C-alpha cells in the first residue's frame, strides 16, 4: 500500500477543511421501515474519486451491495450512492455501517445504519417510533415532501459555494469591481 502520495509541495496551511477538496455531505435513508434497501448517499464532494463501502460488524460487505456510478452536481461537485440490500432482521441483528473515504478528509466518514432516516414511516412498523417522529404526516401519503426540503438545502449549499468561489476568484485576479458612485436622482 503506497500511503502518502501527496506531492503538491507547499506546507499544509492547517485550518479548516484541509486544502485537498470538498468534503462529502453524507446521509443514510430507507424508503420504508420494512424496505430491504438502505441507501448511503454522499454528495457535494470534490474531486470525483470517492470510496464508499458497507461494513457488517466491522467487515466489508462485498455482496448484497448495489454501487451506483458517481454523478455530477450542478455546482461542479459530485454525488454517489451505494445501496445495501439485506432483510430487516439482519439490520437488527448486526451492526451495519456505511464508510466514506475521500481525499478531502483524512478521517473516514462512518454512518451507522441506526441513524438512517425512514422516508415513509408507518409502513407496517410495530409502534417503535425511532427517535424524533414528526407528528404531522399527511395520513400515509408520504409526510413532508422530503424532495423539496433536500432541493432547498442543496440549492443553498450550492449558492454559498458559488458565492465563495466568485469572491475568492475576484480577490485572486486583483479585480476590484467597485461600482461607480451612485448618482442620486
């Protein structure tokens, strides 16, 4: 195992986020409590290369896993999902974790299945409300529109990234686009 490739010279400036990319935002979710599929989703990371694996009791799970290809986001970052397909009993009996390794962080991101979000709760679950359940679900027809919430969050993150990028570019290129003094009418 080669180990520290590094190569980009300059002293590491410490500080937040390290210089080598954008750290993934990770989440785990399941369509329904009884669904055999748990999705591990990483998004907003850069560069594109990422390694996502499922572990069962600390060991890699090579089978029962559906790895989707890495897709681009609109802001130039990337997203990837990997789906674990095991019976619900297995999830209870074993400790499953999703592990994400990316060059932006030396530490791997580890998400235990117990912290997954269930998008459509109430699908044959036996009353064991997992953590905080919002009491305002629209009578079975899929509670809050999670897609919309995610879209808004992603849009906000993208906006922040873009604004930060533009500001940094302006600083670097030495342009100070100062608007002409506004003439009062």
